[in-house]
C-alpha cells in the first residue's frame, strides 16, 4: 500500500512540474509576442514615415525637372532663347 502512495505522490509531483513548466512557457511566449508586436508597430510607423518622405521626394523631383523650370533657368541663367525661324538650319545627310 505504501508503495502505491509513493508512486501516486511521484506522479502528482511530476504532474505539478509539468503544469508549472507549461505555465512558465506560456508567460515567456506571451512576453516574446508582446515584444515582437512592439517591434512590428515601430517598423510600421517607420514605413509610413518613409512613404511620406518618398512622396515628398517625388513631388520635389518632378518640380525640379519640369520643362518650364528648365526653360526659365536656361533663359535667365544661360541667356538662351528659342530660335527664330531664320536661325534654324536644316542639315541633310
């Protein structure tokens, strides 16, 4: 009879160890999950900021490369002008 009690007590002790280790594993995994979610949120914020910056860059690039701006700079900075019809020379091969 005492052998049965010792065996039952060992099984109960083993069961408690398994339950406690399972509880600790759940707590650890929950902690890691929260950390990863925080990282994901930070990366999404950074992605949104980069998308806004890229949109501004595209607008600035299109403004700097507009034909009207280039023509104005050529006229003012380089003293260039559109050719008059008499200034156009046709070259034949």
